[in-house]
């Protein structure tokens, strides 16, 4: 029996080998046939081309990660609830298509791609209703929001309206739409919401959302917020301002409160402005020719030459100190220092603070270049250039053409995301597993809107 089984097994093996070794194709293979092969749709989940990262102080919900940590936290004192020391990919960005981000003083806002009323979400401090009214229980509301919640906005055409830009100040939020004007909510103590200041108004638990409609003939395309003032940029390049003007940051020719948006004139009256930047009380503006203008606080030589003795300017002036560096394509104004980026991809800083030029350089009254090698330009990647610059109150960032993020400055509450607690005196690369599309820097936290590498 066993002998018969062995013979059959041998015959089967010889047959299979003969087929494998001696079978021949009757017709030749046409290489073009591969191009005509049908590609079957496997009905897989669509791949999102954006992702959202956050790091820094998250104790009060500014990063919106509490819901993720609570699922597996070790206890109420879990350190992950307070600090996010490295860039963390946020679930909110996986569940929604985020189109824009803004980081204020302890709060964040996100615009998402939806065809309903829930187009903007907020998380973090809500002491002045800067991220909307959120009902908790009878006669109670949330002053701290730990996860992103939709901000109630009364859109007239929710199916068509899109969010064009978000901007966040110390305690107010500006939302720019394409069809329904500008929404501003939060603290209005200095008129930064573009409405009349009401004495002793209670902003906590407020349902007030102010809507600006006076720009129909020249719609607003973007906004910028300082601490307590608001700047609006129109489609034709005109600038409008409202809010606190004690240091001249509104640029309206006075140092008083401005409760209704008014056009900023001065040296930019006949210019087409394409970019505004202000994080505190100094403002930089960039026109379409690559020229830089400024107004507001100049205590640290942000606007004037050293020794001029001028510490405030209430109208825009052309900054002569920013000429001779090629065409400028981006600007950023922090609390006590400024930055600019030319078309060659070089970054220049001036003012006071950590300027990215080492621990021994804390004050430049004229723009000085940060060595390009610190942004990854070397013999192996000689084509690396910086494409965008950002700033918080006391920390700065740059994004290269490869999507890499470099940060430096005060490392308050680990807002640099560098896995260290010390200040960073020169640009250092931040470990983000994606290509950065836009950054938003607050006072002690940072956000990054990214897309996959190579896309």
C-alpha cells in the first residue's frame, strides 16, 4: 500500500514539473495590454489630504486633546493633560477637513469644510465668549472648553458660504467669510469687535456675535488680530482697523479707542497691501511690490533707527531700514521683534528678544539675516529655502519649501515642541510627521495644519 502511494506521488510530481517547465505561451505578450487592465475600486475610506497638530500648554483646552487623553489617562494628575511637549496629531483633524486655524491667548479656532451651520469650532479659554456661547446646564455656561465645539453662527446661506480666514486676539475672534461678511465675537472693551463700547458690559456667557456688512463693494479677504485691536484687509488692498490704539497700533492717526472700523491711510493710502501681521501692538504691512510698512509700538527699534527716540507711531510709514534686501514676500510682527522673508528664501530679524542668531544677539535695530544653514540649506539640500514665517508673542517659526518647520524663541510651556524645557536661541527643526501648510502661534501653544509629504 505504501509502495503504491509513493509511485502515485512521484508520477504527480513529474506531471506538475513537466507543466511548469515545458508549457509555452501560444500568443506573444503585448506590453500595451497592461495599460488597458481595469482598475477595480476597492471602496476604501477616502484618504484625507490634511492633518492637524498641536503642542504647548493644553491644560485649559487650547489644544483640544483632552478627549483623547482621558480614554487612557493614569489619573486626574496625568501630565499629558497639562503639557503637550511634542507635536501631537489631533483626532479633530482626522474627523473633519480643516481649512484654517487660529491661536489666541489660551484658545484655538478651526474652520472646517461643511455645508451646515457648524463651520467654525473653538476650544480653550472662553471667559469672554471668544469662542461662542456654550450651554452647560440651566443658567450655566462653559468658560473653559476642553474639546473643539461648534461656534454658533447665523449663516444665511450655510450651503454656499465658506470660511476664508480666521484671526484670534487676546480675547476676541474674527471670522471672515466669502458671502456673508465678517463675524467678530468676544471682548469688546476697546472696540476690537467693531461695535460701540458698552460700559460695564459682561462678556462672560455672552451670545453677542457682531457682523460687519459695510464692505460689500470691496469685500474683506483676511483679518489680523493684535492683543486688543483688529485689522481687516480688503480685496483691493485697503486696510481697515478698530480697537485699542494706545500705542498707535490702529494706524488711524490717534492714540484713542476706535469702536468702528476705519480706513488706515498714511504711507499705504495708495498702496495695494497683500499681507498684515501683528501679534501685540506693533504692525507690519507688505504691499504687492515687496515693500514693508509699519506702525504702532517701536520701543525696541521695530520701526525707527536706533537713537531716534520715537517709541510710537500712529500712522503707517515706509520702513527704510527694510530696503536693500531684495523683494520681500512675507512679514511677521511679534511682541518686541519683527521678521521678514525675501524671495530668495532668506529670513531677517530685528528688534529685541531671541532673534534666532544665537544667545549673544538680543537686540538688532536693523534687519540681520539668520544663516540659511540653520534652516537646512547645505551641500545635500542646496535648494532648501524658507517659504513662510510666523510668530507668537515671544517665539517664532519658519516653514521651508520641503514643508519642514523650524522654531526658536521663548519656550513658554513647551510651545516650541522641541522636547526640551529651555529657550531656543537659533532655529531648530520640529519633528512633525507631515508637510506643514500653515502655522498658528499663540502665547504658549502652537498649531500646525499639514498635508502628506510629497503631495
